[in-house]
């Protein structure tokens, strides 16, 4: 793998008249850019989702969001029963929201007022890295929702909110109840049957069931069992 080379970069320039692509030939230190990219990804764990301002202080950060979306998308893919690429799903889920490192996250109120340039953000983040070409293509696929994998990852992204709300409800927050009609409406936008089925299961499943009902905890299967 080469460490330095001249490369033609496409830079997305933003101004009040819109966006334009500028092509420049620059010398890129690939290894340095790879390491810088890894540091920037690490910083995602310090970025909270904006809906913490709705009195939900324990909402997962951006890194945690990417982690669970990845696993959710893989589960949806298996349940949907169609041929899919697990590798593509994992890569797409990992990249789908990393542009928020530069644009920030917006909730359903802020989105009505804020214009974010995620295309410029993802181009700038990946510029000069070893992963640029592959992951730009994967990110664009996700944004257009053309492939099955893109639909599955988007569905997982939507279901993430339902999982989070159920957890918040278990901590006594009332917002999940107030959002119940909203979540049913959002559910109509899901692409796959697997996602629609899983959303119903999320609503009916106790977030603490995995340990309370486990046959392997101390009470059900250990030294506390009668």
C-alpha cells in the first residue's frame, strides 16, 4: 500500500447558490489521513444525539447508535429471507451516519430549520484515506435506498429509535408514550416486512426481559433456584 501519491480529489464547495464540485490534484499522505480518520471516528463517542434535550439524558451517543444499527440490520436481513451481502450491510451501517461528525445530529424539530451538507462532510472525512472510493460508493447507495442492503440499514436506523424509546420508558420517561402515534406513522415508512414485524415485537418486549427471564440467571437456573 502506497503511503504518498498525487491524487485527484473532488471537493464539494458550498455557498449560497448551492454546491459545486471542484477537482484538484494534491499530494496525499495516505497513512496520515487514515490515522486522522480513525481519530475522528473515535470522537463520535463524544457526540450525543440531539434528542437528549427532550429530557432524555441517557440517549446513546453516535458510536453506540452505529453499533446497534449494524446488528439490527443483520437481524432484519436474516428475517427478510432474501439474498443479501452481510459484508455490505456491515460496512453500510458503519458509514451511514459518520458524516454527523462534521454536520452534527438533528432531531425532528431541528430538521425543519437546519440544512446540513452531509455529502460534503462524507467527502471531506474520507478524502485521502485508503477507504475513500469504496465507502463513498456505499454511502451513496445508502442515501438513494436502491439496494436491499440500503433498505435494511435504513429500516434498522428507524427501529433504533423504537428500541431507545422502550429503554427510556423503562426508566420512567413519559416521552415514549407521547410519541406512540408518531412511531406508528413512522412504521408505515419501513421498507421491509421483517422491519414491520420487528417493530411490533420491540413494542411488546420488556427491555429487561433478556436478564429477568433468562433461564441462566441465578434465580432461574443458578444457586438461588429452589
